[in-house]
């Protein structure tokens, strides 16, 4: 079921509140907002809610034996990539940047936020279909800069289907197919990156693909490799 509301603070916050209140939310259900007044991104950033953009959330229930929940960020990014490839087959320049950003060229097109609550993970997604914010620290883009954007409602129908398919494969076959698919859609190896690590440190190097557990390999100037498990990853100048 896809439920659309004209306005809310945050679709993620709404689903988190529902879980806390014992609402038996189902996998496959989506909450989509025409407008968010308190949208959130990673690391406490706000999220732009331009009219006509996609802003929505869904949930995944934790099940025994499934891969680690944090890899749902990779899964969601792949589902987004496949959705846009399906709806806009002539669109060029789409790439994934670890852990879950979708870029067109070197500009950010979407954002993904995972939040855990009880036995579930709430996944919030924002996609710049028609307009993009001015960001202080990185480039941003909207699909309308490259041609007609997909209708928002058609977009969410396709995204829900691709997400369900990736979720089934993730549970059935584990991480290996997901990592392989993510790598095929990612930026090129050797892309220069800067990583702001959770401890406040910064490290620069070149993208070198993913580890089997979904963490990122960063090749440093001295030829060694640093494995990045968490951090804010930026394209280096």
C-alpha cells in the first residue's frame, strides 16, 4: 500500500511514531508526502522538500538470518538506481557513491536515511525529481535539468517494486549479489574522495570498491588501503 499525505513533518518520524505506538506496519507499505516541513538527512542535515520531488519512507522488519541491517542503505541505493534506469533509460551519468548517494555526474540527486526502532528499520528517501537545493558543501541536481522528470506517483510505484525485489534477493542470497550489483553501478575505481570520519578525522584517497561486508576501500597515497565502515564521503576536487 502507498499512502500519500499532503503535508507532514517527516515521513520517517511518522513511521517511527507509529512503531513506538505498536502500529502493526507491514513491509511493502509506503508513506509519501507532497510536502515535508521537517525533513531530515544524514548527520542531522535538513532535507529539501521542493514541490514535485519524491519524499517517502518504508519499513523493513528484522528477520533471523538476514544480512546486517546497515546494508539496507546499499540495497536502497541500488533500488533507486534501477528505478531511474527503468523510467529514464536515456539518462546518462548516474552513479552510486558510498554508502547510499545517487549522483548524476558529480552532483547529488538523492538522499537516504535509515533509523532503527524495535524490530524494524525505517528507510527514508528523498529524490530531486523537479528541483534541487543549494547545498553549502557539495553540488546538487534535479532530473529536470536533464530532461522530463518522471511523474512522482509513477516513480514511487516503480521504486516500491524494485525495492521489494532487491529485499527478497538480499534475504534469499545474502550480500554477494548486492555488492556485485552496487559495484557495477558505482563511480569508477580511482575516483578521488575525502572522508570525514565519525571521530572527527579526515582522510583522502581513491575509491577502490567495496569489501564483502559492504564497507568501502579507500586507496591512500602511500599505496595502502583503508577500510571505511562509516563516514561522510565527499568527492575530492
